[in-house]
C-alpha cells in the first residue's frame, strides 16, 4: 500500500475495519445478519477510498469518497444501535474518555500495518471507541470531498483536461 502511505482516511479506515471484525466476533451473535452488515460497511468504506484514490477521474474519486462516507455513516448507526439495544450509554463528546479516543492518530507502523489500538474488553467502551473513530472518519472524508471538489473546480476533470490536450495537439499539427 505504498501509494496510500500518507492517506490518513485510508489508514483510519483500515483500523476501523480491523477493530470492527474483532468487535463483531466478540460481542455479536455470529448467526446475526448484523455481523455481515457491519463487516461489509467497514470493508466497503475502506475499499472505496482505495478505489477512488486510484481513479484517473477526479469526479469518480469524489463519488467513491462519498460512497465511503455513506458506509461509515451506516457503521456509525450500527454502533449506536448496538449501544441502544443493550441499554449501554453513548458517551458525550465532552467525556474525557472520548477525548482520549479522539487523540488517536492512525499511522503505518510497517507497510500495510497500522497502529491499531487494542479493542477494550468492555463492550460499552469498545463500541464508543469505534463510534468515535467512525465519526472521525466521516469528518475526514467530508473534508477530503470538499478539497477534491475545489480541485475539480480549479483544475477541471480528467475528461476536460484530455479534451484540452486534444485541442492543443490538433492546433499543433495544423
């Protein structure tokens, strides 16, 4: 994953995916459809970031970041449901424990291996940590999408730039 080494949305998405797999294995009935849905939402978010990043089309990249954003919003709702259905608390964003989670910065410790924190042993704490990471991810993706839109406005898209090159070429051969 050398090309993605500085793409913080991808690194955090990888952490969320890995921890979600651990989370559902530990606390959700394996026969439940929720297991598959949560794992797929986490995987979809991560994979759409990668696919978008590798696209030549800026417009496609924006679209796939939007799909990733939606996947992490879906996963956010799943963690909220988990807490609500078990009468566990969703911690307020001013809670000191949430502030500790928000201080986490995902980085690569080795190629394709992020600094994944340990999943807490308490289901309320684990779900709140993953909920916080999902909220951080959707925030980062929103910022990334806005930056890509500005880039598209300022520089144009793939097709538009190819057309400009084609016109330039045609003028040169005439």
